[in-house]
C-alpha cells in the first residue's frame, strides 16, 4: 500500500479563522477532514500532527465584517481494513465541533491498517451525515488526501461532487505523488468538479520547523495559563486531563509545535472551553449559583455566590494577562520565522510551503464570500 498524506491537510483546516478578543458572529466556517488511514501512514500522520497548531495560527485572522466566524470541524477516516467493509471501510471520528483539544486527541489516537480507499464514498458520507449550513455564503470545505485512484468504489465521486455543489461545499484534494499522476488518477478532477483546489505533495518530505528564541518563554506562560482553568463536574476533570495530555503530545513533536499550540490556546476565539471550565462558562452566561456544590472544584465549596464570582473574575484577569504575554511573544516569533525563511530561501534552501498552500486555499475561498484577513495583534 502506498503512503498517503491526508492527515497533513486535515489539520490544516481545523484551523479555521478565529481570533482573540473580537465579538462572535453568526457566520460559519465548516471544515470536514477526510483522512486516509490505510497502510504505511504512520510517518505521514506524524507530519500532520506537527502541522495542527501552526495552521490554526496561520489562518486565525479571518474576519467577516470585523467579527469572528463560528468554526466547526469534523474528522473522518477511510481506507482502513479495521473498519467494516459494508460501511466502505470508513467511519466518522468526530462530528462538527469547535473543540480543538478533542480534534487533537482524536488525531493522535488514529492508527493505520491496510485497506481500500473509496473517495466517493467518504465524501458522500460527510455530505450526508454532517449538519452543513444552508447559508451559501458560509465557508464550507472538505479536504481529502490519498495516493490511489480517486474513482474506486461503488459510489461515483462525480455524484458526490454534484451533491457538494448543491450545498455550496468545496471539495479540495491532495495527491501524495507526482502532479501529472494525480491528474491521471482523477484527484485533480475530484477537486475541480466542485470548484475546489488540487494539491500534490512529496510524502517523504519532512516538515521544516524553525525554532525561535521565544519558544521556551511561551511554554512557561502556557504552564501558567493552564493554572487558570477551573474544571467543574466529571467532564471538567476529564477535559482538564485532555488539555494536559494534548500539551504533552504537542511537546513530544517539537518545541516549535508546543509553542504553536500555546499560541492557539492564547486566543479566546480559537480555544473555547465553556463546556467544562468555569471561567469560560460564566463569561458565556452560565449561572454559577445553579451548579451543584459537589460539581464545583474545592476552591469554590462552602462559598457564597459573590465569593465564587470574585474567584472567577480574579482568574479571568490572570488568564487574560498570560494570554496577552503569549500574544506579544507570538508576534516576535512570527517575525523571526518570516526573516529566517527569507534568509534560507535566499541561500537556496528548500523551505516547506505546504501549510502555506493550504492556507492560501482557504483564504482564497473565504475572500470570495466576503471574509478578510486581518493582522494578528495582541490586545
């Protein structure tokens, strides 16, 4: 079984266009990631994991009329012999969600196994299963990657394309191999038929990480940032553990990936945890007086509502301070990386540009329906 890169792209889009401190809007960015987990994918999955947070940060600057869009993303795997043949060797790993930790956890948990890759089937499944918006001006994207023939299986990808167009969903494909071979094997047509973009990529090429003088300091502030989360209830305990484990997963990739995840966490519009964190929950309108005492963390027990709210307000201010510090360092880091890439390019070194290509794809589609990209500046 040939290697495929679908995962790299996948996360590219998990990124979607949100940023700190801007009011939310009703505008949506929906991204479905169709990830091939067929044989010999392990090294490419690692590449994908290493791109998650970088791409989140690269495209976290999209706005619609100055406001943040609502971001939802979904993950599918296909082409895996461990999946049921009657289901075309595919399954939904994650329904539409805005939970970045959940996406990261599911991504790191994927395992490979040889299989048959039915692109038409997994595209149609994503179109049928997911709650795509009816607004034609929302940004709706599918990303699928692989290196086998695009037209395998009983479900014709061209019918799936017709369905995608009726929902104003763009299908974007990435072929792991030579450009002309990707065209011959229908990957170009698989994207072009819906107005989407086609990419080809060298699966064996390693992602280039540029360490910076700011990475370690960002990580120190990230540790402090974690201390500002008050998990409540059973879900709070579980999600706090996931938060920490995904920090460790990012750090195991490299200091650069860890720094990029920390930067994502410093952006309110990107990293939202009202479902389990008291600070975010109260900020979004939850009444702390309605939460049972047994579900609260120890710091809140046997306290009046006023005392509880005072604790939350103090922790909120502390969090915003750490977020601002990370934001300032993130700008310095971004400038450092841009200068280093320019220097390397002038010396004839090949610099990874896959993430940039994906970002440009989303930015192009976003601009066509009224989104703009704004400079990322700290509050």
